[in-house]
């Protein structure tokens, strides 16, 4: 039974602080004063015997207790609102938020054209901020709500991080159209020419080099950089070879004078997953952007969308 002295408005305040990550922003959204928000939080802290939020710089980060109870609070408040309007459903047009994504440059190039075309046309109130993050900092950033959703290769996480399989990506060879290797695409020739390698932030293992090691082969590395577009721009002007994910290679083929070819050796598939914190699992905006991203993934990777 609900405690008779609990004011349900307190949970509305709690939800806004949780979603905005700021007492000031929550007060502006609710059209009340900052002291009123602080007072509401103080009453809830007393009821739960927990700080609920911990300040990290300018950000109010939810405590473990807050993260545990928020999915139920979000669901309960949504159910209460639904009783006021029969057959009501979540309306993204009523929300105005900047969604923070963690994507590498290669994924930005693939996902952003269809995503932003959709958002600018249909939901201009929703904004996107993207940044590349390392695997080591991913969980902390998701916990602190500095990032809402991450799409990256398969990495180990704690049980507090939810994930969903996106696709299995494979690697291809990229070179200029008249490259000599195209006349004899062999492992021997692959080893003979210089290579460009793109080293992603926080990456410690290169599965291409691991695959080559099984053949007792290594690459003659002429260039190491952080962006595939830069490396491909070099490859189209000289004999340097580039080994890269196939989907982005085919995107670049429409922008640069390059050829995308199968490799003369086998490289394991690269599983890509979507990650978000369990505290945002029931958040309607987080659910909305995840569904958008998965719909785009099905268009980009129509084959092998399920793990094999």
C-alpha cells in the first residue's frame, strides 16, 4: 500500500533530475525554483535513506539505489499519465533532448546520413551529440549518463550494462583501381606491398594481424592513423594497401577512386553490439533512439544481422 504521506509530485521531480542530470535544468523544465527541487530531493532522500544523486562536476549522477528504482518509477509515472488520455502512447514530438552517442568515425559515417535525415525531417526537436570513446571508459560514461547509447565491437561489461547484437562485419582489401595486386591477389603479394593501419582509440588487439600470424605473416606498415577515410585517401594515390570493414569500404568507394576486393586470407567476423545502461532500459527516449539505430542497422547490414 502506498504511504499516505508520500507526495507523488516528488517522483516527478526525481524523474526530471534523473533525465536532465541537473537540479537547475530540472527546475527550468518543471517551472519551479531550484530550492523547491532541492527540497523535494531532500524529502525523498529521507524516505529512501539514500543520497539518490551524487554530484560529479556539474552532473548529478544517480546512486545505485536510484538506478535500481528508476525503471519502475518511469514505468509507473507513464502508466499514471496514460490513464488521463485513453489509448495514449509515447509522443517523441513532445520531448526536446540532446541524445549522446558513443560511435567511432566509421559508424558515424554509416549511421548518421539516414539517422539525421530522419531526425531533421520528422523530429527536429531531438539533437545528436556523438563522440568516440575507448572500451575502458564506456561503462563509466554510460553509468554517469555522459553517454546514452554506444555502438562498438563486442567488449566485456558488467551486468549493469545491457547490450544488443547489431551485426557481424567482415573485412575487405582496399587499393587503387590499377594496383598490381589485383592481377595476382595472393597472400605473398599482400605481404609484399606497404600497408596502412587504422588504430582505433582504446583498441589493444588487431584481428587482422592475428589472422595473419596464423600464416606466419606480418604487414609492412607504412602508415598508422586514426581514420579510415584518411588512410583510404592515401591508398588511392599509391601502392599502399588498406584492410578495413567492408560496409564502410563500400561507402568510401562512392567517394574515392578505390577498389574493394576480398582478402587473400580469412579474417574472423567482427561482432558489433549496441550498449546502454540498465537504468535507462525503460526510458522512452532511450528506447526510441535504440529502435531507430537498429532499424538503420537492418538496412545497412541486411545479411548476417543475426549472430551466426
